[in-house]
C-alpha cells in the first residue's frame, strides 16, 4: 500500500490556499505537493529511508507542516522538538530517538547550534530544504496505516518526557473523526496557536483541515491581540486553544471591538475553561465548546453541536471511530470512572519503552488516568485526574470540581487545588487563588460550604499573582505543591 496524504489533497483541492505563514508566504495545495516532493528528494540524498527519525527544531511554520507530509511519503518519522524544554532535556530526547538528521529553522541556528554539534548528525536548514534537488530514486515506498508517522514527547512535569509514536492510522482516523464531527469543509479557516511539538498543533485542526481542504494560518508565537486581528481580518471560522489563551483573548482590549462574525465555534483544549471566560465568547454570539483529549489517544474524542450549549461544562458525546469505557475502582464499567480509549485513534506505544507502554495499556485500550462522568443522554464530563485526587475523611475529592466552584465566585479569576497531609482528616485541600478584588476568606469558606460537601471545602487558601502553567498550558500542580511545602516551612 502506498499512502500519500499530500498527493491526495493536492489532486483534490489544487489551487486552494492550504497554508499561510502570517507575515510571509501563502501555499496552495499544489505548492504543498510540489515542495514536499522537493523535500523528499533532499531527504533521499541525505540517506533517509523508511523508519528513520527526522528531528526538527522550529517554531510554527508552513515549511514544518510540509516537511511532515514529505516524511509521510517515504515512511520517515518526524520528531518535533519541544522548544520549552531545556537544552539538556532536548539532548536526552534526541539521544533516545537517534535521529538520522536534524532540520533546524534558520532563526534558531545560533540558539541550538551547540546542541546539534553535540548530537553530531547532519543538519539541514528548514527554509532551504524545500528547494529543487536531483531526486536520487523514484522507487515506491510501502507506507500503510500502521507506519509510524510522528513521535511527540508528552509529560515531563512529573518525570522524563515519553515519546508517543503516532501511526498514520491514528492521525488519519482522528482527522476523519474531526472532519465529520465538527463539520469541517473547504470553507473553514483557522489560526494555529498550538505549538507543532504538541498533538494540538497537528491533530486538533491542522491535519483535519488539510484533509477537508481548508486553510491554516500559522503564527510563530501566541499573541492575543494579533490572534483577534487575524480572526477578524482573515475571517477565521474555527479556533481552538488552551484555557489560558482563551482567557487572554477574552481580556484583550481589542476583544469587545472585534466582530468575530465569521467564527462558527471555538473549542478549548488542555483543561476546562472557566465559565466567566466562556461567557464572554457566548455573549458575542460565539459557540464555545469544552474539549478533551490526549497525545496517546485522539485527541478529538468527543464532539458537541449547537443544541448542546445548555451543557456548558460537557466535553460532548463520543466521536465515531472511538471506543470508550468508564471503569470504576473495581474494574467494572460504570457511568463514573477512569476513561479507557480504544479504536483506531490510539497511539502505537512509547518509543523504545515497553514498560511505560504496558503501564498505560489495559486490554488493548489506553488508560487515560482521568475520571469522567457520563449522563443519561450520553454526554461526558471531566471530573479530574486520578493522580491529583485526594481523600479527605475517606471521601474522594477531585480538585477540578472544587476549582470549578471556586472560579464561579465573584472576584476569583482562576484557582488550583491540591491535596495536602492533615493529622485529623488524612488529607485536606489547599487552594491557590488568583483574584481580581479583595476576598474575605471567611465569607468565601461559608459560601463554599453551601455549594459542596464540607470535606471538599479547602482548609488552606493562598492568594497568588497568577496560577503557574506547564509548557502545555496546563495548571502546574507540581510547582504549586513545591510552593505549599515552602509556604508551610
């Protein structure tokens, strides 16, 4: 079988615009195929064959997306480097994958030149690799659905990053799910703010929109004011970002004056967006949906329709090519339990790490480590991470549920809750709160006791300037636990 994504979309969509570098070039689908073939020629001259890893160090650029499509043609595996990792961490991840070549963005040569020298492999410049070269071979490469396509490193805040191997199967079935569930078409256009070293960069909208014939505008870093200008000026129809991005956009001085009339919907990822943020979008007539997904499965596992907006905290219903189970503490199926994900969207395992792969799998399904709830109509709700759950007086407390209530209190902008040791109750909650006015903590505790069971009301509160985030834009509970320990000592 010869699987060639760029050849298919080129023949189907031709001169339509596929990729736009903001402030730079536009690339039609025909351009994408032509440049991808040039890159294939260069990769072959460099000795790249099926299964070789191609490490890339770059910001979001159209050339990086085209490089992926070129690698996919010959069965090479693209390994995007997380630019938020330290040089030592990048050295460690690259030594693990043993790339045959490093493709480096021209603007990052000085910053990462030493790293490339230590790895001692050939370096190509991303902006030059797409120029015409003599193709050394026209042989057909057998590339099928199970051929690995991407290695994305995930985790890192609680241990060493793990290289999740994504096959063509997982990527294409996720794209089909997304196109069908979100009703994507040639008329859709997005601005990409997720970095291309995360699954959100590739699998939330980029590859699905390419499959559907839409257009992707790439920015090299997130700026809320710029994103709003692009949304209005370029008639963006669909958009996704992490909750912190959504908050910054809604708080931008340009938000109220922006029309955003072309937006069909926005969808959050990487955590639950607080209601006071979602309401700002909905007050402008924009459909706002909560998202959920993970690198190892999907990430687009659920979908919502306009009729579902009366469930503002639901992550939606199950997508087509997904198998889902909720297992309780006894391993029995339930409407409340750990989410297990199966079907063609799951990953192929962690690169050269059978033990961690075995740990995350259960009977052919991915263990997410997340507790979800399903209602009688088949809608799912995120409850919390198992590893962040704590027991107070023998009762389970899920921080995300407590945070949701805290963030509905007037003046609390964002919160984060961790479980900490307690002589009487075993564990109690410690809440970090980012406030927009003076908060009377006694009044806050009394109000909380009317909204939740007493065992779930945090015992300790700490006002902070902002809730720290990980490189993926999620709340950094590990750092806050360190803060708590320093605070108590």
